[in-house]
């Protein structure tokens, strides 16, 4: 295999590593971490990821872990991998994610079949708990679905259908299928997110401070590898308690799970979605302007707290505008 050094953000990121024969758990731990990152094998002990800022950070952390476990690791940025086209590499990623989505879809269909049997309230609560687990898994898979695997849409459809059925049949339960939490229950938390905040994290922090907990404290940490401490809750980050779910951005997830029913905030959620996910789902005409303003804020301010403060002022005004116009786009 041959590789070439390339400019930042181009091509592929390769991890070439060796592990000692003992202890055996070191190999298992490394393999599990690679699976969690969504890496694919291109050759024995050589794993690939698309080259971007987040994957470079993830690989750097993993390389340090490998060395700490007694192994060796080298990270290489490559434009081409000999013997494989870009399309062939993408197909490897898609195949892995399709397997994940297919497994998830099978479990979702199983839960749907259990609902057909008109379960008791206790069984309904257990199904809701399983649905919440699968929703979290779906979000984790989607986070490493780098090229849009074909079976994702089916899994998301089944998840949405199941949650809708649970909502219709679970109003008597203390918790619904979304794992909703009252705003009071979310007060007094330390909200943790990735440093270098951008549009979704800025907007989510504004939502938290203005509509969930006016005294909320925020903590900014590097990358994905962060285990929450006591009274900490993570948002818009890998394995976060509040992050992307299905095709929802974090702002939308917070609205849904905090049970906030406000048309003006829903409209802002659509704007944030279009900017953050870039899928044009809602086609909000305000998105281009808000994107430009937020890009200016992040360019002018390196401090995350400054970005939150400046972004909050913009979002305060946007909220008043949405209320005054009846939230029409």
C-alpha cells in the first residue's frame, strides 16, 4: 500500500498500528474504539476514515491510547490508497453502516410487532425503554454514516413510526417514548459540549439558558472522548445525552425532549436544521442570513463564551421576529 501526504481536509485518514500480543484486552479495546469511530479496514492493521477535523482529532486520541497500551501507531493523510478507488472505499463504509441499519430495523420491527399484541401498561413501558435505546443507537450510527448509506432512511422511518405509535398509546405513562424531561428536572446542570462552538451548539446553549435554565453553566471540552462528571449533561457531541437524533439537529432534539411547545422556537429549529445539516429540509429563507451572521461571530471570536453571548443577542432578536410574523418563512 502506498500513500501520499496531502493538504488539510483532503482524501483519507489512515491509522497504521501494531499491538503487543499481551495483554489481549488491549487489542479488543482498540478494535472496539475503531468500530465506534466508524473506521474500515483497508489492510491488516490499517484502518481508514474520511479526512476531516473531527476524525483527525479522534485518530490522534486513539493513537495516544494505543501507545499507552504498549503499541505503535502512525497516522497518515492520504489522497489515494493503492489498489482502491475512492468509490470502493466509500462502499466499504456504506456496507458497514447498512449492516448496522439492517440490524436496527429488525429490532424496530420486532418492537412494532409487540405493539400489535396490545401490551399491558408495564410491557408498554418496557417497549418504550427499548425504543429509546434503539433511538440512541440510531443517532450513534448516523454520526459515523459518512456517505449516507442506503438503508438509513428505512431505519429512520421505522423509528419514527414506532415512536408515534408509542406516543399514541403511552400518554398514561410517566415518561414518553422520547425520554422527555421536564424543564425543572434539567435545571442546575453543567452543560458540556465540544469546544469551538458553531451554529447548533450556539443555538442550543441559547435555548438552554433562555427557556430551560437561566443559570445554566457551560463547559467546553475537546472532541468525542469525554466522560461526564457528576451533574454534567452533554449536548451536540458524540454519545451526548442531547444530540442529533434521526434527522433532527441538537436544537430540535432539545425542544422535543424538554417538551417545549412554542411555534417561534420551532421555526428557529427549522432554520438551525437547514444551516447545520445542509439538507434543505425546510427551505427556510432566513437560513442564509443567519448562517452568514453566525459565521461572522465565529470568525471574530475565539472564546466559546463570547460566541454564545454574541449568538444569543442574534437569536433573541430572531425569536422576537418569529413571534411578530407568526413564524411564517
